[in-house]
C-alpha cells in the first residue's frame, strides 16, 4: 500500500489549486450580483482573497521545490506505475533482478527505462490501466532470460558470430520459461517477454510472428526496446543520437514497427516524424539490448 500512497501524497499542491479555484468560483456570485450591503458580498470577496492565496501558495511551493505540480486529471506517472509494479513482484523476482544487475548493469537499467517508456506510450495510445500495468511488468522482466546468456557473449566488444547471436536470441524463450516456473504471471505478461523481438513483417524471433499475431502491447514493447537499445551505449558501439535512432525507426515503420506506435514515440519525444530521413541499420542488430 505504501508504494501507491506515497506518490499520491505529492499531489497536495494540485489539490490545493483545485480548492483555491473552487473558492474563486464561489466568490463570483457575491462579487457580481450582490452589493456591499449584503453579507454574501463580503463573504464572496473573502473567498476570493483566500482562493488567490491558496493558488499562489501552491505556485510558490512548486517554484521552491523546482518541479511542476502533478497533473490534476491523469493516472500516476509512468515511472511511478513501474515502481509500484516492481514493488509487488515478490522477493524471488527482485532477487533475480539484482542478479541481472550484477551480471549486466546496462541491461538492468535498460529494462526500467523501457518499462517506463512503454507505459507512457500505452497511455498515449489509450490502453486501460490494467493493460499498462501488464506493460510495466513485461518491460521490467523482458530481458530476464539474459541470466542464461554467458557473460562472454553479453560483454563481447566486437560483432557476434551466428552461434553467439543464436544464444542471445534464446533469451526470450528462457524468460518465458523462468516466469512459468516462478508462477503468478498472467498470459499477457508471458506473451510480452516471449514476443518483444517479433516484427510486423515476420522477420523477428523467436516465432517469426506477423502483424496479425501481435497485439498492441507487444508492438509497443518491441519499439520501446529497440529505441532505448539504440540510444544507450553498448560494449560493441557508442550510443546513437536520438536523431539517428528515430531516423532508423521511421525507415522501418510499417515493416518492423507499428506506425501508430512510431507516431506516439515521436510525439512523446517532441519530434516531427516527417522531418526524419530514413537510415539503414548497421550489421549488428541494434535491439539485442
């Protein structure tokens, strides 16, 4: 319960704004209709002064803490949904996440960023709170199968040969097997960890699924995984710039990635999709992260 209630307590400033606006609205009748001989006129002006003070105090609090008030009419932020879901994963899963962090810090950090971006994209595309929670869990756990990949392959600074890349590709199946052994994960989450490297054109892995077999959550997670892998440094290459990553993603919209997901990603990042020229991928797959 604490993991959910704690973020809510940080919305006090927003609730204060609502209260102040209610006072200001209540003051309108007395100020506009009544005269100074009426008690309501004085009460209206009192409400007006108090309302202005409350709204002003909230604004001053925001300036002092250096951040904006929380949105008044939306769910918890994506990062908070991810944090709350992570808190309820259970001790065994958290222990595995710590093991993954010790094995490969970049992968463990990558999973949190992917989960948060996927939840934000899911909200933008109108997914329900339940489906966004599944996205959060799937994002957090989608690379857990890399615990079975030898360190020499994960940390190899040069190109992978075919056998090594085949080992990497097994991580999605190992991930689903691990979740099945742990128990407690619904089919939606298990499908996300298994299929997050599938493509619309059927050239993904492990099952070579095509567009008709991929639900929206899988399409979202697949795109978020690739984007974060591109803009993050890897042992075999430096991080791409955002422009380079978005150019590649735009070039593969409709073939690898769902166009509506691509549009949502550009909107989240504040970019205009039409302004990006296409860029071809490098020889090594960018999405092995």
